[in-house]
């Protein structure tokens, strides 16, 4: 496994790797969710690369950039065990050199949901992912369904900008009690960790109601809200029933929907989602 930090080193190593080349972009502090993406890439590609970069452009002034968990040495051990060929850990000065002023912005898809509550977040995501794609030239790029809006936005960006690659979105990986794996779970104390399962319970309740025949968007939202209200440590920021492709909030009868939410458990902001209806389990699967 080659570990590089500069663009020059990256270019030299990338030139030696056979195609198809699969890329897994990450911010490090890896968990089984990340590693599931690596394994999917390993199964589908002749060579696999992982980027580790905590991207400051997607954090707001009130976000947790400085305290975001990091353990680079542990990440490298995990990736080497998975047979990764290349790890690129760029420096801030390579990603955002002095007087940096070029940004990539996807319009309508970034306005609702996370975009409403985290202004500028997706501009940072799409810009850094564009730079990662340009530098590594992947044939396939792997993302998780847990960040459902991100996956939809990146797929649209790839389509609109004619990137010669396929975006592969993989199912959310969960703990045995249903909590979606996330680097931010490390912020939770034991009581909060137990309370955090309420997100999965709320989504599951709405999913079960949909499976039993409930089709009213307002009722599905109410079911999720009611479950969340049973947990005193949880405070919902938004609860959504949206179109899986456009992310437009739905009303009335729905046949397919992205159920999603952002919930504070203590000071930790968690997100989770499920897709109900004919889209299947993976958001935007084509």
C-alpha cells in the first residue's frame, strides 16, 4: 500500500495502478461503514484508492472541525488489511492554496434538508470531491447511503459535469442495535449512545407503516416525530419525507420516498435515512 501526501507523489503512483480504479473518499477515523465501501470497491475494481482529508470547506463556523476525530495511523492499518493500493492524504495548502477562489456548486438539490441547516456545506463537499476526482481519475467512486443527500448531489454533479466515472452508492452499515455507523458516534457518552438508537426506531416505525399500506406523507412524518418524542435526550432539527431524486418535500399520497432526519443527541448532530417504495434500499440506484 502506497501512502502519499503530495500531488506529484499521487500522480506517480496513480500512473502505475491498473484500471478499473475505484476511489473511496473519506475524512478518516474509519469505521465498518467506510470499510464496506472499500470492500465493494475491491470486489469490483482492479485497484483501489482511499483519500483521507478532513475538508475545512464543508464545516461552518459553528461546526466541529477542530474536534473532528482523527487517528491516521489506525486508519492506515485498517486500509492495509483491506488490500488498498493507494492512500492519498493531501495537505490543506494543496487543496486550498492561497487566494483560492473557484467553487463547484450544485443548485436545487443542495437547498433542502442539510442545505437548509448547514449553509455552504455542499459547496465545500462538491468542490473537494471535484478536486479528488480530478487528481485521482477514478473509474468508480463509492459513497454511503447514510449521507443520502450527498450521494444524490454528487451523482448529479458527475452527470452535469460529464465526469467519466460511475458513482456507486452502498447501503448504510449499522451497529447491532440499528444506529448508523458514523465517526461522530464517538462523541456520545453511554447514555447518549443508548438514546441515539431512536433515529433508527423512528425510521423503522415509518417504514413498517409504509409496508402495511400507509401512503400519506404527513402521517409518515408524524410517526417519526412521535417516536423521536419518546426520547428526552433527542431533539429533532428536521424530519423529512422527500422525493428520492429531487429531494423535494412530499405531501399527500406517496409511492416512493426518502425518509430522513437530523437529530441532536446532546450536542452531537446525527443524521439517518431510509428509502421506502420502489427505489429499493439504496438511494438513487440506477
